[in-house]
């Protein structure tokens, strides 16, 4: 399996650099399995947000990436759960932190808005204020 960086995934989502996009498409057509750390996907969301993309467009873009048969990001289930939280109005980073902490009793924070949103959405683990 080969790990890939944010800038390759951006070419697929943004469709803004035809030559690089063609190279990334060719890589995926080899049938080789590709992965990306959750941090790459976190950076991908951050870049898209910084370019003014809406949460709906970002969710669509990441969902499209996750449907590529030979792309298996690390912590795939947590990434999908984070996308669900993000789509429901939570910050993607917070949703990802929480999803990656699913095996723990609680997630502690000083962020009242994060705790309230997680509770409202019924996400696990429970978010507690420190």
C-alpha cells in the first residue's frame, strides 16, 4: 500500500491542475492500493475551507474520494464518522478527534461549543468539560 499526500487528493477534488490531475488519475488506474493518514484528510478539509468551499461541497468531495475502490484511508470508519459529524455542523477537526477516540470513555475539552454539539448529535464518546 502506498500513502499519498494532501496535494494529490486536492488535484482530484479541485480539478484545477490538469497535468497533475492526469498523473494522479493514472496512479489510481494502476490498481495499486493507496492510503492516507487521517491527518492528510484533516489538512485536505482545512485547505478546501480556506479556499471558501462549503461544508456540503467538502463532504461531497471527500465522499467521492472514499468511494475510489483502491483508496483506503487509515482509520476509514473514524473518517466517515467525522464526515457525518461535519455534515451535521460540527467542526471537522473536532469530529475527527472524537471519532478517533471512540474506544475511550470520554473526551475532555474546554470547548463548550464542541461539547454541546457532540451531545446534541449523540456522538460518542461523551464529551466532558474539563
